């Protein structure tokens, strides 16, 4: 069965991102890969995501919008 990659583009959502990632990790059908694209956040988003360690891949980039974030993550997703 193919795995699932979840892409989470985010900007200044440190107060929500932990809950989002935790919910994904608690699913009964685990995801293969979680990619969080930090789109130039100016809050603690990067630190919150980093606390999840190797369970989450974080992509930090300058702010350029959701579409660019999605495209960058799609290009980096694990295609097994």
C-alpha cells in the first residue's frame, strides 16, 4: 500500500502547528511523511516544528505564498 505524504504550508502559526502535527502523528493509519513548509514565519513556528525531531521534515524559506510552498514541498516529497 502506498504511503501518504502530508504537506503543511504555514506562516506565523506557532500557536496551531503543534496541535496539527500531533493530530497527524496520532492517526490510526500513520502517514509516511510530514513536510512542514515554513513560509518565512516571524514567530516561533520553526522552533515548534523542530521539537518534533525526525518525525517531521521542515522546509524553511522566504515568504512567497502558499502556492510556492506547496510546489517546493511536492518537489521534495518522498516518491516511493
